[in-house]
C-alpha cells in the first residue's frame, strides 16, 4: 500500500526541462478497466431489475463512486443505500479483475520512458485504495513515486484536491505537472488544479481547449510533447 503524506524529492530530467512531474489517471487511461466498471454496474442493476443503457454510461464514466451512485440511484429508484451499492459494485468489479488487467496501448512505453529520463510520476485515481492495489499488480507499482486514491482525499475528482495533493507531495508547481486523463471528470479536476492536460478520451468525448491537448492514444504521447505543454504554459 502507498500513501500520500511523505514528500518526494524532484530530480533528474524533470527539473532541467521545465517539466517537473507527470500525474496519471488509472482507469481508462493506463489500464483498460472502464468496460469492467460498466459491466459491474450493469450486472448489479440487472440483478435488481433495472436495465442500464449506453446513455447511462456517459453519465457514470470516470467516477467518482459517489457521483456514480447518486446518478444510478436517481435513475433507477433503488432503495439500497449508497454504502450498499458501493460495496456491491466494488465487489463485482474485483471479481471481474480476476483475470488481470490489460494495459492501454502505449501505457507501458510511456511509463518506461518517464522512468528512463528520471521524470517523477504519480498515479492519481478516483478509485478506492483496495482497487488501486489490485490493479497495480498488473500495472506495476514500481512505475510510480506514490499513488493517490479517491477514498484518501477530502474531495475527489472533479475537484482539484487529488492533483493538488500529488503536486504538493512532489514539491512541484501544478503548472509544471502534466496530467494524463481520459474523462471530462478527470480533465476538470486537473484543470481546476492548474495543470496542463493531455486527454486521451476513452468513452465520453473531450474537446481541445487552451492548455489541453486531446489525442487518440497514449502511443502519441512522448517526452518532447509533455515538455512542450509545460513550456507553452509557463
């Protein structure tokens, strides 16, 4: 298990280039789990007698779990409590993770490149700690200085808290930390924290904007591109 309390010293290539760190989302960004989350939600609500649609998916993609539960409760009228639904969805998701988690195209190459050039990285997710720890078995905890879980921060995405906490722990300026995200919720959190963003949409579309680069795949993300986003920002 990793925590979000001990400061991490920035060093290596990150200082010299202007790029101090890269903060990465997990679900749908580095690992192909968005389909698994959706399947867990569909399975659970089918068992409760409710059929979820593709339109519902656009409302729940990217979490956090509190927003997902609020939406699905209003949508279906279920009488189960938020705590019960959270436990059931997380439980079904863990079951679906049993076969391992596939990495998104380009994820391993990007993480290896950042490590080779000494650029500090942190994993910043709306998923809860026990989910992150399971996914890290496939993704590799060694790729990250630390990880930030959605149940370890006062407010999770779309609030800026997770990214501000990650930058602070690295001793970094948020404007010099590039965030890599896949959902509008995550992009909103990163931009509220003052970070430049690379968005690689998974389910819901994301439009380009100032300080935000939208790409079709992580395979298009390299160190020069990340440095360029910081230079343009600062």
